[in-house]
């Protein structure tokens, strides 16, 4: 019973930003909102002298054949040595026996994927059906993937890009155009993007709010996915007040780590502010967007549920095609 | 930079119960007692409907080139399906970059090893130099490995074995004799073993105390390694009162999970009862056994430090001999 070993290359070939992958993420969120998930708090190891951190996430989803344990490391002095900051892998465990089924040597690819797919799920339930212009703040990997993930759920025609570094914004816009065939434009400031898009995705590691409540307009949907730690903040707290509908991935997590955390801390929202998990909308327990005038927000912090969902999906696509790992005969 | 993949077979060939492995466990304990370890609390996932649990342990040891993340699953209905209850693996991460260096597909072998080696470390510092008779309560894998691990540190001549099931005790005694060449005897009760040995190792999952204070005698050393959870208890609380020296692997853990936990809970010892970590004795900050009359106890609960130490050791022995994992070309 040697576990299967899946390389990044194989995982990239097996799983991408399509409807089938989106649906498995939806199933995960639905199970979470339905109380069908066992998800312990994140294990965190900080190594201050190396400017490094390790996060370990897991979630057991009832009805899924396996569950994932994901380790992600960020050692932020690596670029000085010419190495990527991030590293990690996922271990897939059988839900009936706890035995290791597979080791997914994805180098963070599945995390990129499940994060972008959560943005697509948010847009599917919360953006206007006739949304045509997507805007993105930030110019990293997620800026590109979030736009790409929107393609199967809305008929996007134009993409507006802003980032603090104009050169990065240009190359991000170029990369999106090449990948999607969409018309892309960079804009001189965040306000210009927010005022002129139907779907806004914020993907920055900002610690000071970038998006002001005054800039919001009727019908806008905002997916805020940059904030996944206590010190990150992309939306000024009034943005949440101004919104007609505030939705999140995990109520427990956004109160601790998300945009909501800052609005609560600032005293702008009360602790009993109604928080709807996206899973409740997926299952039909709560409504999604109800008209074209509403302003909607989805606050995403990233959950172990998504990790298990994407790992199960990718493994399922490859399963049967794989031979188990062979002993390589050293020692 | 594909991680190395090490199989159980390779790890068994590389690392065993010898002095070199013992010394790396000692270094880990010394670092822990010295404040040179970052060890977050264990991540625990319980799956009650499958009678299953997952534990995830890690520890960063300053001065070690890598650190381990260990996942262990116990799904206790597996034997009904003809499968082993336990499963798991270790991931080894580079201490400078956080990148995955190796995946150790050990199926729990390294845990068995580091647990037995901790017993040997305890005996090295706490048992009488002239100890000749080892006694063991329990008949499982650790009963055998603990005795085997003692061989390089004391000149053991005879082994006394007791277990609740006499047949199991016989086959355990036979297995020890075959492996070590020592004279082994089974005894009819635990008392007989305790009264007649120089080094006692308790390796049972008992939830009611097995060892009574009245049975202790001058010069005895006791290693209690069975208790690694709140509900486990091998020594009656008075045993700790009767001992001249009480030592443990991790002060924080024994107060929560070890034999000490029960003595504190019973009110027999006070919360300020002096607890010495074995690492303090290894570094020389505290004395070990000071004469042949003392009764000593070492309370072992199992730590992430040992996991990192044994994983680094095993990987170091194989490193350079291994080719990186090759993509197997599916998808």
C-alpha cells in the first residue's frame, strides 16, 4: 500500500480552472455551512530568526473519500538567495482508514487553484448575471488566476488592472490578455478600477485599506481575497457598512483574519453583524444576489475545506492512471 | 528541487537502535531544555464516526539543518477490515528555506525508534551503572524495542516480562531472546517483575495504575512510556512521591498527559512539584542519578523534538545516496 506520488506537472495537467473543479469547491463550502466538516484550527510555526513561517491546514469533509493535510512554508529571505519564498505539499489520507493515499508535490499549485476557484464561486452566486467588466487590484499570481477563474461563470469582456508598480501592472495585464484573449487595460489608480468595473477582485497583501466606501456603485460585487492574516486589510471598514450583502468563506475565520475583523475592531460593525457563509447560498439556505442594484462583498480567507476539496478532485482525476511509488533502492 | 522519497525499507536500513541514533535524540532533548526549540501544540483531528484520530507534531530545533512535520493517524476499526490501525508519514523541511527536502514513508517506524531511544536515554542518565536485570510491563512493539534500545547503554543480562495475556507475554519474551540473545523469563504478575528488576519499563495503554509504590526498591529506575494521553495511567500517584528523582521529556506535556498529570489531579503532588526535563541532565545543568540507592523515574510522553531529531538523523544517513523522485509520467 505504498502511497501514490503526484508531481506538480501531473497535478497541473489534471486540475485547472474549470467548472468541474469549481463544483468540488462548492461542495466543500456547502458541507462546511451544513456542519458536515471537522476543521481544527491551523497549526502555525514561526521561525523569526529565519523570517519564516509554516502553516498546516486540514479538514475532514463527510462524504469525501479522503482528506488532505496541507503544509505551506513561507521563508521570506529566500528571494535574496534566488529561491522562491513559498514551499509545501499536501498529504491525502483515506477517510475510512486514515492511511496515506497520496503525496501531492504541488509546490503550492493546488492552493493557487482552490483560492482562485473560491473567487469564481463568489462571483457565480453574487455578481450580476450581466457583469462584463472585471477589475483587479494587485498584480501577482492570484490577480491573473482570479480573472481566469471568472471566465466560465460570467461573460467578461474587459479587465482593468491596477498595482502599486506600473510596470508590474502592465505585465500582469499583458499576461491576462495572452491567457484569456480578453481586452485588458491598466488604470492609474485603484479608484478608477473600482468605479468602472462590475466585479472587483482585491488580491494584495495591503496592511492599509485600498478601497474606499465612496467609490462603490450600484450593482458592484467585490471579492476580497488578499486578507488572510490579522495584519492584512484591503477594504476600509465603511465598505462593509455600505454593502447590501456581506458573505464569507468561514464565519469563524473572517472574524479573526478577514476584512470583517478590522470593521469589528474599529467598532464600525457590531459583533452580531450578520455573517453569511457562501455555503449557505450554495445550498439555498440563504439567498444570493437578489437584484442588479445590490452591492455585494465576499470576504475570503482560505480554508482547509478548499484544500481537501481540490486535493480529492486532483487525485480522483489521476487515480488509476498512477503506479505506486517504487522503492529506489538506496541504503 | 524535487524532494527525496524514502521508503520504510530504506529508513529501516539507515537508522536503528544504536549509539549514534541515541545521541541525536539526546541533542534534541538538550536543545529543548535549553530553550532552543520552537514546538507548537499538537494539531489534533478527531473523526468519531470512524473511530479515528489524526495527530500532527512538529518542532524546529536551532542548529539542526531540517525540521520534521509528522502526521500519525489511528483508525481503530481498521483491524476489523484486516488493516493496521496506524498510518502516517513525516515531511522533512529545510531549516533555512522551508522547502520540502524529503518525504519519509516510514509507516510509523521512526516513531517506534525515537520512542525506544528516549527510554535508552533515560536509562543512560538515571539507571544504576551496574543494572543487570530489565523488567518490562506490556508485550507490544515497544516492549521489545525498549529492551533492545537498553543494550548499548547498560550491560543487561536478564529480562523479565509481564503482560495481561500470558501467551502474548511468552511470545514477547521469545522475540526479545531471539533478537538480543538475552535470558528472558515471563513472570506471573507485575509485582514480581517490579520487585526483581533494576530497570523497569512500562509500555502499556493502561487506564488504571499497574505499579504500586510498595513494590519499589532501592536503586530501581522506572521509565514510564505508556502514558501519552490524558486517560492513560501506569503508575499509582504514590509512586511519584516515593521516588527520589522525577524526570520527564517535556515539563509542559507531562503536566497535561503524563503520569505526573494524574498525581497532580489526585492532589498527591502540588503544582509546584519540581519537574526536571531529561535535557537538563544531558547538558549537565541538573544532576542525574547520584548514588546506587536512589529510586528514579522518567515520564515520557513523546515529543515533536524526537521526531525532528530522528528524521534528520535518518535522512542524513541516506542523503547523497538517493536520487530525487522522478515524475512517473501519468496524466
